[in-house]
């Protein structure tokens, strides 16, 4: 098994969207069907227009991370690659202190960030678009 990390390229957009869909299908059971459909084109635009960090396993894109400064904007990992250390490796590339917002209902992600040393600093009742998905604001020093 060979894992390689690299910057995204415009030609990666379709593979990145597939990773996002698999990750959300595997971890975001709390999303309503309508919200899932509404978010999909926003993510398609995001992965096609944002500089992201990609993880490839044996030549296949299996994860991506978006970062602004020291904040993890997005981190999605294909469920088939969970537990392989890819998420930890990506997050460890971000300078400290590091911040992230996590859906409170995504218990696996919350536990992942806590294992990496993140602590909850505050909570929002809704996501950034006002949807009823509480966010935990976390920080690691």
C-alpha cells in the first residue's frame, strides 16, 4: 500500500466529489435528504475551485483537506480508508494552534479530533448556513 499526499489539481474534481459523497454517505446520517441534495452542488463547486490537500492510496484519491491559515475547513476521507492514519497525517500538516468546526452529530469525527488532542471551545446551534446541524468549535494547541 502506497500513500501519497499532494496538492489538488482541477482534474481531481470528480474524484474529490466521489470521496465527499462516500464520506457523507458513511458518516452524515443526520443530514436530511433535501439538505444532502442542496449541499452536493456546493461541494462540487468547492472541490473544483479550491486548493486542497489530497491523499492517494495506491494511486486512487481517498481523502482531501481544505485549510485556511490554521483552520481545517474540510476533511473528508473515504470510509474504506478510515483507520489508516491518513486523516491524522493530513491534520498534522496544519500549523498549531489548529482549529476546526465539526458537526456535533458526526460522533466519529468528534472522537477523531479528540484523539488528536482537540478540545471543544464552543458550540453553535446551527451550521454556517443556518441548517439545524449543531457545530462544535474545536482547537488544538
